């Protein structure tokens, strides 16, 4: 762990904090594809031995109505456009801005459909003599059904669910019929142009209609976790994944005598070309402890991006509710690009990495000279990474990891996914839920990232603000810092060493300390390093706040604090894998757009400091490494976020969070199609690591039988700050967890 690193993804102790489809964006450092899928291919109009089918000879033949097929397509698409325009007007009137974006995108595709006949000769030339993949069309029809049934807040919100599904089936059937007649077009719901006729067209029509019907059945079915259906088809609930065989997991004890088992999974680097390069994922499991009571597997992501699950899950295992540990195998993994999996590593060895790290300011840069050094350091890091493995950099997006997660689910033998994601893991969960909506059994998202803020609302333009200012992390950190100082000031020095006797006096003392450190650092403890340490020290209340207060008091006395002890090493083969800044940057910068002009960050820093004080400087510069990062996700995902899932999602938000503000949980609960918000009236980053027996009880019941908390439910933290910690609710309290990482 690099306690001196200024990046939000590699900061000083305590725990990690949090703080992304099919084509790269022309914009800087981010992906803009709407939905990843396999490209459609043309098929011959007939095959040997097949009987001729009506209206399949050419795109110019006529339909039973007497219209040419191209005219029929134009009529259908025009009707879709007019219907959609009416929905847009209704959505505009009802102020559903997010669905306006969704509708406008689909209407633009419809306009493409009306003019696609102009480029038919070019398309025919490019795809001639190739076979059509029926799975791709099935996936398209599935997405069509979800898009229509998922427009719950648009003008068709008042339609019964069955009517929505019938609309999806009708549109899929009609479009497939006209396509089979030989037409070419690009419908608003299919999302691609095709030239289809003959027997293959007939098969595709059947697959598309069946898929739409199955999808509607899934949408209409109520939650029933106890009787989960068998594994869905490979394409159901997400983009088609060629050769979607599950990896083989050969479990064995991680080390001799360990209660944890380890395995290695092989997955495709590029899911569009699964037969090419493969990569390895390091996976870890703790078996369910309740004999004969096991329900299935709970997959856990500890955040980051860049958090190694093989290290952090064992360190945090005691924080999982007792009932969850009894009923589920708990499985985690090092995501692609991270830790003990096939990792992004841009240095020849540890010495070279250390030399790079020591050449840049700790925390964030202060002054023109440090700003120049910071910018040059991260530009050099990007250059090194691009030289070593540019292909890997393009395939470590959150969407790639979501596809890995679905492979791991299949390998575990679970027909649907049960998942807990904290911090950045909430964005991974939201991505999975929208790529594979029919495969969600239960999903809890704790300390939540607003997906629209993370992806800059899927805009292709250079963003005005860095990611963490869009999220409001600066304001969130300022709010919890104020609470820390107020509660410290209200406590005695026996409870909070930094107390000055009252909240106001303690706030003044902190401000004086920061001004003093700007002019006179205490050894290696500069102003910027101290601010970074403060932000990260607020993540875990017990014992984090007490030890943070002790470090601040030591600095106040003019002495350098002793290094924080590392958490106990977990019983795994590689308890301290290489976790360089480039691993988090590879995911973060390919997923989340940030301003591409390094010189803009100083002004952004000053503006954030006006509204959030010292934490604003820290969170502003946390996004600057992306300004010069070379990697762009080849298969990312940036929305939509409202595809109806098979079962509802539980969203947990903490009122005072230094990294993912409560507003992010509110936004996530609103964005997802079926979600329930549980409010945690507490402090710190994640309810998992700042326990509430109330949250644990709701979460356990949800995971076990699918019961959601009542609407508006709220819980309180078990142990307030600056009081003696105590065990509660079957979840052991205490420190450790993910020291030195922002997750």
C-alpha cells in the first residue's frame, strides 16, 4: 500500500474507497457505445436444397399490401418514430429527462433506418457470402423487449405490463417479417442494419419472437427466490456472448490449513473474439458455514476500481452478517487487470515502480512546480502502459468485468446472481444488472455511485467537471469532515485526542494546522499528504476516527506520526500483490470521462475548494491522471440503466460518506428499474465496514428470501463516533479491512 500516493485509488490507510459498451468513443478517454453486441452478417438468399420462400428474392419485391419491402420498412419505422415522438412529448411534459435521452437516441436510429437503403450496395458488398448469427438477432430482440417494457416512466408508463410486452413481441415479429421479405433497415429497437432472407431469416424470426415472449414472461413474473428457474439461454438478459462456456474452477485450499479455497478462471480477453487471447482471474471462496442450509453463492466486489477481492474478502469476511455466512458460499475475485489476475503492470520491477511513485507529490500537487511534476508523472505512466500491453488496456472496463462475473456465476452453477458490491462495486453491479437483467436473483449495492455522474450521462463531449466533482464527493467529504471535527470537539481528549474543548474551537484548530503545514511540513507530512490522509481516515469510524485524531494531534505537536500498522495478511498465496496506480487508472479512465486538458485542473481545484474546502482539492486532482491516459474501453457500457431486472435491487446509502455521497444512492435507486433505497443514518464509507445490526438484518432477509425493507426504511449505526466499539448483531466490529486503498 502506498500511503503517500495522492490518487483516490491509492491513498493512505484506512480502507479502500471507491472512488463504464461495444465501440470506443471518439471522445477522450472514454467509451460511448450504447449496447455491445455481435455485428450482424448477411446471409445468402437461399441455401442448397431449400424451398423458395415468398417475398425473399430481392429487397425490391412487394409485400401483400402491394408496397415494396423497403417501403414497408419505411412505413413501420415512420410509425415507430411518430409513436416515439408522442412518448417524448409526454416524457418532456412529465420532466423525465433521462428517458428523453433514451428516446432521442432511438428516434435517431429510426431516422437512420429511413435512409439506410441508400447505402445498401456498400453493405451488401461488405457482408456478402457470410452467414448470419441467429444468437445475435435473439439478443437484439431481447434488448428490444426490455427497452419497450422498460420505458416505465415514459408516456407508456400507464400501460399495463402485458400491453408493453405485447408491443415488444408485435414489433419484433413485424420487423422480422419485413426483413425476411428481403428488405434492409435499421430499426430503433434492433440497433443495427441487416440484409436477411431465405431460411435463415425464418429461423431468426422465430428466435426473435420466442425471445421477446420469454423476456416478457420474465418481466411479468414476480420475485420468487426460493424457486429460481434453471439457467437461462446464453443470450437472455444481456448481449450475446459467443462461445459462452463457463470456466472450470478447480478449488483447493489457498494455503495449507486455510479456511478459504482458491481457483483460477480463464476467460476471453475480448468477448467479441473469444477464440483469441485468454486471461486469468484469481478467485477465492469461503464455503457456507451452516451445515445443510446452503442456498447458493454470494459474489462480492470490494470496490476500487482496483480492489483485489482475493485479499479484501478474507480481510472483511467477519463483517458479513452471520446469517449470510451460514447460508451462502462467499466468492470474490481480483478483477481483470488487477492484483493476482492478469494485471496491468507498467514497470519492469518494484524499484522502477517506486522510483516513479517517489517522483510525484503525495496527496495532490501544491504550487506550479508540483503541478508540472504531477502532470508529467501521469503522462509518463500512460506512455509506459501503452508500450507494454495496449491490448489489455482496452479490455479492462467495468462491462468486461461484468461479463467475467456472469461466467463465474455459471461456473458456480447458480442460475441467477446473488451479489454484494460496495463503493465502485455498486457501479459494477448496476452494469451487470443492465447487461444481464434476467439473471439478477438478489443484488445489494452499498455506498453507491451515481451511474449517470460516473459516465457523464453517456455524453461524447469533453466533460466540464472531473468524475468526483460530478458525483459530489468533494461536498460529501467536507460534510463528514465537519461532523468529525464537531463530534471530536464535543468529546473529551480521552476519546478524541484532537479535541479543543468545543466543536468551533476544534474546527479552528484544524484550519490552523492546515495553514501551518502549507508553510512548514512536518518531515514527509506535507499539507497535501495530510489532507489525503484525513479524507481516507474518515472511511472507517472504529477505530479509524480515533487513530486519525491521534495523528492530527501528533502533527499539531510538531511531530511526525508513526506509520499505521498494516492489516493482518490473509491466508492466501499472494497476500500483498502489486497494486500500482495504473491498475485503478486502467479501469477508471476507460470508464469515466474526465477533462482532457491537464492545465484546467488548477482552476477546477480552486472552484471546488470554495465549496468544499481542503477535501475539494484532493478530489479534484483524483481525476487528473485520466487527462493523459491512453486507454479507451473497446467494449464498455454507459447506459441505459433502467432495464427491468428479474428481481428488485437493494440500494444502501450512508448519510455521511467521504467518497460516495448519499445523493448517489438516491440517484441509483431512481435510475434502476426496480430498486429499494435503505438509508443508513451513520458515518463512514459503506455500511458493511461501519456496522449497523439493523442494516444487517434487512440485508440478510433480502439475500435469503428476497424480502425488501419497507419503503422509506432507515437504520442507525450501532456505535456512534468516539465511543467504545462493541460487537453487535452477529457482525464483529473492529478495524482492518482494506487499509491503504480507496474503494
